[in-house]
C-alpha cells in the first residue's frame, strides 16, 4: 500500500522528482517529497548537483512545497523530453519496486499461516517461502528477514542508477562466502571507507566516492585489508573493530569527480492497431441486423456474417534518465588513520533500514563494524551456519534454526568465529582452505521454532522445534542442507535441555537417572486463542537449593523490596561479573534439567527422594511469573500443575 500511495501522490503532484531546474545558474532537482502530506507546508528533499561535499556526496537541502512552487517557475525549465524521461524512469523503478515488495509481502504472510500440527512445518510453496519462514523463526527481526530478500532487488536498482550516473565506474563483484568488512570508517583529510556488498566506496580529499574491490588477509593476529586502488593498492591494518591505519605519509589516489551533466532522453510512445475478423452463421430473419457487405449467402436461407474488430494498444516510449558525468582525477590524500567511532551511516545500512521501514518493522541494532562473515557453510551431517551482518543462524536440517550474535577474532594461532549461544557456545576456526572447523565434536542441539501464527499485537507466535546434528567441518554452500540430523520433533517430556556435560555425574538424565523419584509437570495456565501455551518449550530446572540460598552462598545480596530472580536478571542484563558467578552456581546445583513440549508438559528423570526447588519462569498476560517453591519428592511418580496460583509475580 505504501508503494501505491507514493505513485498516486506523485501522479497528482506538479513537483516532479528527478527533473533538473537551473535557478540563478545552479542546477536543482527534487529527490523526494512527503507523500502523505501534499500541502504547501510539507517538505521536499532537494539535490544540488553543483555542490559536492567533502565526503564526495551531493549536498541536499529541505524546502517546502510552497517555496518550490514559487521558485521553479522563475528558473530555466526542463525540456519536454527531460520531463518525459523522468516520468518514464520513475514509473519503471516504481513498477520494479512494487513487484518485489508484493513478492516479499506474500512470502512473509505465507510464513504465518496456521500449521496443521504443533511443531511441524506447514507445506511450503517454494524455496523462497521456506527461507523466509526459517529466518523469522530463527529469532531475527521479521523486518530484517524481509529486508534481506528485498535488498538484492534494491541493490540491483541502485547499481543501475549509479551506473547511469557514473558509466564505467561501478564495478560490481559478488564475493564468495567468507570474511568481509562492514561499517563506515572516517578520518582526517576527508577520508571515508564505506563497505558495501561486493566492494568498498573510497573517497578522500575532493574526490567523489568510487567503488573498489578489496581482499582480507590475517597476519600476525590482525586483519590486513588490501583495496585495489590506483595507481597502487592500499594496504591497511584493522586494529580491533574501530580503527584502520595505513602506511605513514600521504598517499596518491586515482579517483573521480563530478564533471558535468547529461540530460535524459526519451522517444514518444505510439499506438499500435490490429484487426481480427469473426464469422457467424445467421438465418434470413437475423440477416437484417448486418450490413449487406458483411453477408455471404450460403444457401438454404443461411448466411455467413463477417464482423471485423479493431483493437488499439499503446506502446510507451523508451527513455533514459539524466546523469552526472564523472571524470578521472588524481588526488594526494593525507595519511590514513580512520575510526568507526562517530562515523556516518553507510549506504548499505540506509538501504536495509529503508526496506525495513517499508514494513513498519524495528530496524534493530546496527551491525558491528569491522570483520564480519557472509554466506552459508554446511556439514555433511546437516549442521549449518548462515551469516548475516548482525547475527549468525545455526541450523540442523532445513527447518530447525536459531540466530545468535557472533564475533570474528584474529589471533596469533588463527582466526576464530565465536558464536554466543547461551547454553552451548561455539567457536569455529577459519581454515586456510576457507572451511570452518568447530572447536568441539559430537551432537549439537539446535533450539529451533516454527511459526504458528500472530497474536492480537501482530507479533509472531511460535512452537518449539528441536533437532540435533553432529558437529563437523563446514564448507561453503549455496544452499541450506535439505536433510540431516535427528528426527525433527518438539522437545518431549523427559528430553534433557542442551548440556554438553552431565555436571560430573551430578545431573540426572533420562540416560543416567540418579534415583527413583520422578516429577511430571503440566501447564495449568488457561489457553489463549491463537497463541501457544505460555510454557511451551521452556526449560525446567530442578535445584537442590533455592535460588535465594545460591545467591547467599555466592555472596550476592538481595536488597529489600527485591527478589533473587530480579537480582539475577539485573546482573545478567547489566553484564556484571555476578551474572556468570550465579549461573555457574546454579548449574552446579542442578539435580536435573528438561525442556517442556508444546503443551508445557515434561517429566524429570528420577532423582533421590527429598526436598528440591523449581527454577521455572514464563510470561503470561504480560506478567513475568516464576515458580521457585520447594517440593518434597517421594519415591515413585510425583506430579505438579503450574498455574497463576502457585506462581510468584516479578514486578
């Protein structure tokens, strides 16, 4: 609807974007206007091609519609051909954009359709729909998932426009899977490096941004960046994630500067006419409805009536947009000492943020600057990793997937990708052949989910989808594995929560129960229409001591008016040292741990009879609840129903 409203507003607006007026010797054009408010007090963004800023980008100003309506009639007007070219170009871009928005929107809606059984994916129409559903259920922002699918089309559109503005200067190369750079780095001397897909925009001094290819290497525990500038490549060093330095002293760069403007061209449209003739058998009584020239007597009182139909089709004319001409220019630029701190927003970030805003979604946190990863890496076991600028999706088979933050850390012994999965952190070493080698072996449980629908707030709802794959060396892949791992299922009663070890034999599991007292838990929370059970897929932990006692044993005080859970949440939310200390103590104190199924049901493996404490939390009716009361477990089966009556609210 947004794209359609834009087209409608522009069609009724006399201020046409993209056409150039010459006012007092200065060229000006409208980049865009407020499409929701077409009054004279609303604003438009105006481009000034004759004013290039130190960063190499064109200067833009804001002006009201009323002011522009008064100004433009006093200026040199664009030709009829230029106006026609601008309109045709805009319509072409609008049609392309509308088609891609509709395609992504359809896929996003399809991913939210009700599923036939909890925890089992609904039938998929195509690979793109499966990719969208997988991305949303992994935990990435829905707007990020949609934005990534549209970015390809948007980037293609942007490249076409840029190629028209600077013919021969845009070099688009699609990088292979592996490390790449992200972010913007700026420094003295109007230096700016803006990393985008397939290259980096380089400018310094008075030069305009010029796209160049680059490569990354890792030497001596640092990332070395080589940019293919002329007359000599730039060899730079990345320090941490914030600083890039080059060789001492000035450097010479062969770049481009704006050197004139070429108006757009267009050829007029025309109408093509075609004729078709149809024949019909008619009787003597019907012949009076036709002209004599249409009738041919066939005998026996029958006539053949011929009717000629004429149709016309309008064929639009061809057009090309106006463009700024860029010319080669050599500049001597100051020594390179760049930082990502305080740097402006990059072109790629602006593109993705724009696409996210189209769908009204949260833009999310910006991608960290520095070395990132891109592409898909897969193992024969079905385990995979798919990298994005802000996160990595761990996957097992085609559907079970979960997204986590990651860092790329060069070191003396090599480069490690550290993935911050809370229950099972993972490190991947980048090998010389480009493969990724996990720092562990054996099974890895992926806490996947499936989309079950949307609630009244239009937030997605999910059911758990657990799957386990063995870790193995991952190699670059064009696709997500279509199979692999254990059987896809919801975590059922008695299935242990992911844990790489058994707490040195102190954690009861279904494989190694430590006693004969079992505890079955069911959810007593009333169901809410259209949403999964509030306890579905939640981890349940059985402790030997209460959380309050564990905090006291670790020397962590609970202030008056607070609670042990609130202290734990605050410590981990603020990333204080107390957080890890408490979590390690909880892990050591755990008697057993399981994960609930889609109904919130689960059964702890057997433990010795005695007193235990629950550690369970959930959110219900927009209220955080915990179940942490003591339980006296007797030999044999024990049961407990969790509801609001035996829960403690956390305010």
